[in-house]
């Protein structure tokens, strides 16, 4: 299982628009992709609402996991970027 931890880059954290962007990208992959805030329980990265329930603010560390290493890298890059820019 591939795993990567990154800091949330969006100035408003993983809220509505950034969460929707991440969820849409995660939904493009066949493999399950999860995202977790700190040591918290992982949630399905293809669900906007579940991502928003994490309450991940700007700079918070989140961990992305999947059997697909390419998916982990792509989602991690999105989460680390400023999706509000």
C-alpha cells in the first residue's frame, strides 16, 4: 500500500471547493483512495462530504493511502497545492 503525508495547501483548508476538486480526481481511479487527518480515521477520498468532515485546515498534515502509487502521488499533489488560487 502506497502512502504519503502532505500539508494542506489551500488557504481555507479542505472545504467545499478544494474538497470537490480532490474528490473528483480521486473518483477517476478504480482503486480505493483514503485520506486521514493526523492519526484520525481515514475517509474515502472520492467523497466531498467525507473529506469536509475531516476539518483539515491550511497547513494540517493529512495522509493519503491507496494500492495505486500513481493515485497517491496525484492526490497528494492536489492536497498540497493551493486549490483556491
